[in-house]
C-alpha cells in the first residue's frame, strides 16, 4: 500500500498560484524550546546542494517547517518543535499525526505545530506562509519545481530532495536536518543511538544471522518484493538477515527499489523467512492463505513476520523516530518467523 502511494506521489503535477504572496513571508520569530536553546553557528553560512540547485542559510533557522517523510521526525529527534508539519492521512488516525510524532511533540513541548494539508500531496504555499516559517526542510518528499519556486520566491529557503523525488536515504535526512539546524553532532548521536538499538537486537537474536529473507507485499494485481537497496530491507540485514539471492535474480529492472514477481516465478522466491506489512488482519489472512502467495515456500510453511494496521505499516519506512517505535514489533515477528523457518 505505502509503496504504491509513494509511486503515485512522484507523478503528481502541481500548479501553484501563490507567488503573489511573496511579500507576506520572511519574518523570523522566537525559537521553540529545545534541548539546546543556543544552536551552534559554526559552519554557517551553510550551502546545501539539491536537485533544484543550492540553498544558502546565513544562520541556523528558528522557525522550522517540514514537508514529506522523515524531516518532521528528524527535527523532533533533535529536540526542536517545528512550527508546521505535513498531515498524515495514512497512519495518522483522527488527528492526522502518526503516534511516534505525537509522542515527540508532547515531549519536546511548546506550541504544537500547524498541520499542512497533505491529503493531495500538493504543498499549499499559502498555508506555509501563514506559519511564518523561515525554512522548509523537505529532503525526502515529492516537492515539485513549481512548489520550490513559489516558496523560495516568497522568501523562504527550501531544502529540497538531494537527487530525485522520494529517494534521499533516511539516514541522510537526519544528517541534512542536523546540518541545517546547526546540530550535526546531535544528529550523529541520534543515528548512533538507533544503530545501537538495532545492533543490540541483532546480538540478542543470533538465530537471525545468515537467515535468508524476502520483504514481500501483495495487491490484488501483483506480488512485489523489495530489493536490497530499499531501506526496509536494509533494516532486516542490519538485524543479521541476508537477502535471498532469488530476490535479485528475479529483478526485472522496472523499478529501483522493488520488483514484481510473475506468478510462474513465485515458487522460486526461496527465502527462509518472508516479511510483510498490511493494513488489517483480513489482509494478512488473505496474504497468508491465497493460492497465489502460498506458491512462495516460506509463506506455505508459515515462516512469515508481519506488521498490521496503518500506523505500524507507515512506521515500516524508517525515520529517526519510526524505527525505534517499530523495532520491537519487527523483532518479535521475526523471532516467530525464524523459529518456524528452522523447525
């Protein structure tokens, strides 16, 4: 589900008519409370290169707006309350905020951020300007050239995706956000902490080491497997698993991070363990019992780990906050699946 949503986002075309608002932006307010009120100015002016050019910041920004996936989490993980964040229609519940972000907002304290309408994946420049933000951090997003031009014309510097829409690695999102906020050391500390959580989980489960895995999703139309370059597979490998050789052998080259498996090749996906995410228990049962998916040996054996529900499904794409949130469920599911695979 999330993979298909992201693929659609990258194709969205946007016509932004907010350039007339340019004179309304650019004012800087007081910084929100944080773990370190005096952001370091060493390294500024700072120039960030991205797919739309370069953005130069003379000093660490004070009022932070975020867009896309992961930037909100990175800002909060660094102890700063954003003034504006995108709404989370998928996994955000009634308040349109995913649970790990909601917890961090409460912990950081201060005025809660404004929710920018993300229901159509189009950035409303007018909504953004109303928050009086002095930077928009969007390194992993579908931010279009038109949106970028409109926001920068309105006087707000923008940190756009590095090389392509929806492609910046999640760790780079944390690092870039740390640079922009003058908190590179803190960002490195955040990543070190997450790495330790993952390595501790791997050490506590030596049975994971060397076990072959495939991260599989299914829709009514096709069965897909994520490739080793995908961040979700990276996490499984960090836990000690290895991608089944058949994953890359069956890659059609049609996408950079996943491949569709044709029905006649499903029995060739010979991973010992399959991992997946679904929106509901009904979807999980369909995944486990359909004639099509049961052609995959690990599914037929029941060696499947799964996260269920839109909140947990959205957490599968790692960020500075979602990975620590979902890791215990990952590990629990993988323990059961691995035990079944080796029984």
